[in-house]
């Protein structure tokens, strides 16, 4: 019984750490997942489940403005980020 309680307490603690990490990254909660804005991922810049931006096929939400959420400044059309193309 003590092992079960210890495992349950650890799971609760880790969930709290994940939630605070998502909050620190500017994450949002929707549909049972924490969402974070990433400049890069398997589907380009956009909103992904936190930590899943390079897990191909998982966690893609959408780009800038998805669900009315902003994103990183570099995503916005017409914003110069200092990259020059030949």
C-alpha cells in the first residue's frame, strides 16, 4: 500500500511540474493537453503539445492565431526577423 501511495504522490508531483513548466513557456491548456508555441517542429512553427514539437504526427494544433492564440513574433506575416535571402 505504501508503494502505491508513493507512486501516486510522485505522479501528482510530476504532473504539477509539467503544468508549471508549460506555464513558464507560455503554454496553454486545451482538450486535455498543455500547448506550447514553438519556432520549429515537425509541421513548422506553431502550437504543439508541450514537448512534442519533434514527435512526428503528434501534438500539432496550428500556426499563429490558432484558437485565437498568438505565437512567437517571428510567425507574424510582415514582421522582419533579420534574415536575408539571396
